[in-house]
C-alpha cells in the first residue's frame, strides 16, 4: 500500500499557532506546550492513524509502537520502535529527545501504571499528553486537540465532519428505538469470552448487548442460552486482516461455522435464524490490529441489526472513502482486506 497524499514531505506544520499552548488531555491533565512540536513519539497505532487522517507530516515522528505484521502502517516501519503502548521503552524514548509523547491511557490496571511513566518523561523535560484515539465518546475531541498541536485544525475539522456524519446518520435512526425494537446481541472475541467495551458500538448501532452494565469476561454458555440473543457477533484478531486478499474468508467462515455448530447454542434465536456475523479487529475498538475504524464497524452492525432502517447505508463505500481520502492509501477493498462475513448481508 502506498501513501497518495496524506503525509507531506517537508515536516513543516500548517496553520497559524500561538504558544504557549495549554490543552486538557483525555484523563484531565493540563498540558502546556511552549513551542511547536517537531519531534513526536506515538505509543499506540491509533495515534498514528489519527495523525494520518489530519495530514500530519511523517517527518515529525521519531518513535512509534511495535508495528511488526501491520501492513496498514508499512510506511512507518523504519521509524524507531519504542515498544508496545502498555510497556514502552522509556529509556529509548528519552534518547529520542521528543518534544511530545502521546500516551494511550490504557484500561484498568494498565491505566493505573501510567503515572510513574509520565513522571519519568516529564522529569526528563519531555511533554506528555494522554489520548485514547479509540474511545467513541472522546474521539472527536481528541482529533481537535491533535489538530491544534500540529497546526492542522482545518484538516481535523474536515475529518470530524466525515466521522460525525457517519455516526450521526446512524444515531438519528437508532437513538429513538425502544428496548423491544433492539435485537439482543452477544459478542465474543474467543469462545465464551466477551468484554464490556463491546457495549458502546452495539448500542450505538441499535442493538442491546446482553451483558450491558456487567463487568464480565468469561461467560457461561447457559447464560447465553437463557438470554437468547437475536444476533451473535464474533470478533477476530489473529491476523493482519488488512493485508489479506479480499477473497480469503477462510478464518471468518470457520469462526461462523463454529458458532453455528455448537450444540449448546442450537436453540438460540441467532443460530436458528442464521444471524451470526463475523467482524475482524480493524473495525473494532480493542484487540490486536484494532484501529480508529470502529465507526465503520458500527455502520456494518447497523446494517446487520436494522437493514430496513438503513437501505442506503453502504459501509464498504464509507470504508473505501476513509482509506482513500483520509488515510491516503492506495488500497482497493475489492482486492485487499478482510473485515466482515457474510459480506453480502452488509451490502
């Protein structure tokens, strides 16, 4: 995949900026930048993807998270690897002398371990800002913050208009749905393992997550049977699905067949009616290979949950526009990338 236009060659930042610049990050910290950011370290792939969406120059990047196996980020492979977001190499980051480090706050215990890492960097004179870039409730605000930092406010506004256009067009139809009009949905990312982060995209798309409000992971098949979901969603994250041929659906077919053939689920409505769908992690909010494209995943869910409400919604068209116009990638979804199955039910 080649970049068409999203990264400039010069490293010069666009837009008028005023310093010092004080911002509030996604965990409520006040961050003051005294001068333009010309050297930045990103600790999560979602940060890279967002910077690409608002046309920030590749030249400002001096450190990136481990990208082995990520064809989606091939143009960043030669930049210094600072480790994974949950355990970045702080010594290496300090050696890179960045003007700014963008940290992913992380969930639960990972978030609790963040403060000492921030202290190490700030004591070395390095600015740190904490942004998720994979939280639907915060993403537009985070894009605005990055637009301000890098002088790409117009580009940020353009992307937010696109992003919110997709989200709002779905919410306009689903927000008023009664509980009775929302299909019950069970989701898993490995057999009988779910996660409460699944609740937001499912609810946003007009579904009702059967474990909503519960802090559950490993679930009892009997709980699923008794809840009798109308839809079952399987999430896959075991491969670089952006790099596969579009016709290579074998993993997704096997995952669907596994659900359909489980003896303990044979009386569940989703299985009886064939409403079992598979989605790969680039379109989800967490898991390996996840990205900022969860809003496209929500569009697919809306199409599956309520085809009668969204006859003209074309998630693949949205995805292609995003890849071409905002990511600047020469990537044709007819040829490359495996994201949903059955694919025809999302058309």
